[in-house]
C-alpha cells in the first residue's frame, strides 16, 4: 500500500500511521513549501499548515474573503498591502503528545505537490532534548548607540513632536550546529503557556521565524466575539534574589502607567473613529509573560450585538502598527523609527497568526498577534529583536536593560 493510499484511507477512517508532527514539518522544509506551526495561548494542542504552492503570495486582509491560512505581516506595511499569506492546503491539529486530532487536505492527494510532500515524510520523531551551543556576537558599541538613539527620541518628545516612540534593536547569536526548531518550539510552549508560540518557514527568504508573543492584536471567533489588548510597561518577573514575584507585589512607575494608558487611549480612539461605543474594557492589571511582567487591558466587542461582522478587518487596518510597537502620533513615530533605528525590522513587530481556521470545531476563528519576543533563523545565525517604549520620562540605561530582559525570552530556553 503506497503512502497516498494510506493518507486517503486515513481521511475516511480517522486513523493515520504517520502521527509525527516533526515528520510533517521536516517534509515541508525538504519540499521547499512554506509552513506555519503554532500553539494558541492557554491551549495544549499544536497546529500545522503547509502551503504547497512553492511561493508565498501577499493578500489583502479582508477576513470575510480570505480562505483558511496563516498571515505574516512586516512592521512597515502601508494599508496592509504587503501581508504574506500561507494557504492551508494541508492542515493538522495535534494533541500535546503528538497524536493527530484533525487532518484536512484542501488539495487532492493526487496533486503533484502533495505527492511530493508525502514522499518526503519519514518517521521524523521529535528529537531528544538537546543543548544548544550558542555564541552571542558581541557589539561593544551597541549599548552606547542605543542609548544615544533614546536620548534623541527624548529630545523630540520634549519639544512636543511626539508623545511616545518604541525603539528596538537586534542581538545576533551563532549556533554551533543547525538548531532544531521543533525542540525550541516545544520548549517555548512549556515555558510560556499564556503566549502565542509560533514557527514559520519562508523558503523564498530562507528564513524561519520563531517566537512567543504575549500581545494579541485582533481576534474574532466563530460566535462573533472580537478581542484586542493594550499591553505596555515592563519589569522583571523575579525579585533581586531571583525568586518569582507575585503580581500583587509589582510596583509600576508613573512612566510605565502612562505608557500603558497611551496604548489604551489609542485603541479607544480607533473605536471612536468607527463610532463604536459598545465595548467592554477590563484592566489594567499586572500579567506575567515568562520572565517579564506587563500592564494589560483587555477590550472585547460582541459583533453580533452591534451588527458589525467586519470589525476585525476594520480594526486591523486602524491598529497596525499599534502604539505599543510604534508610538504616537503613529506617522511621526514611524518616520523616526525608519530614520533612526538603522536596520530593517522585517517581520519583527508586524503581526502573524491563523486566519479562518476552525481549531476547535466550533467554526472559523481568526487570531492575529503582534510578532514580539521573536528570533529570525537563517542557517546557523539567529537574530533576536527587542524594543522599549520611550517617553519624556525615559532613562536610556533602563530602556537598554528592558531590551536585554526581552531578549532573554528566547535566550533563556536555549540554556
């Protein structure tokens, strides 16, 4: 019995002899097909889709029109015209132990691309736990350059040209061997249960983007519930002795409280632009995201009650890039970032997530998250990204320290 016949029979019987998530991920990479693997916040199951087209197209983000797939947007994306979209030609949902819970082929198993993919599937089991030999590439001027950039931003803010700007930097590491992406993904899932964990393979760029982000941008489920969050303010989740702090013990400075309030006001201003008044606001409250604590406010809207089924599409256009990754006013902050940071953020601080995927069987859900706490893998080279919100009350050395703490989200799981 050949592989294609086995898969066809599995679709009927609900059984499959090829149970490994690893085998499908590796088959996609070997075939040169784009793939996205993710774990939603507070869930145990993993999801994987493969786009068998051999290329990644851009798509207009209209959730009513898009097929099931996975969206990946760069930070700089005017009018959301440059969002990459991976079609869910092949899709699986896996239990935490790797057992297949759902399997959907939107391409015939006789399609040449699918046959090519199936031929690449082996018994690819999850690699045993490994240690990662990682060497940071030191840049002795990085801290000085970042702090001077922060000082320039503070001067612009003090002159009234901006209220806030989010400035980021990179940190480069070299792996002694090609890193096992699925081991890193699995470690992130266990270390950050409340985060959106993802790995996205983009063969045309020869890149894998891996991350664990705490920040939801927009989501809308099958029942029509829309959600977004304001997340800002950062401090270590551990005390000076290395012990986990209780959220009730977190002490926030006026600068951090104001920074979070700016993000909240921006979301509310977007609601006002579309004359939406019926929303629920909960927070702010202190939340733990791995090794960090943040201030978080949740916003939700029942789109059926307000007769606004297109709310997620409209709010995505208004929100991205949010003031939590860009600043206020948005246009001025964006210009400052593009002129001053000195590198291309690419997909960092863009957004990513599944679109119109029926993860739980209740109907298609869309869940997009801001691409934070992420690493770009190119062969044995890894690039980490981190940013900090700059206001008039910022202290450059503290902002540098905040970016170092954020880099530890990924660096910590490698050790």
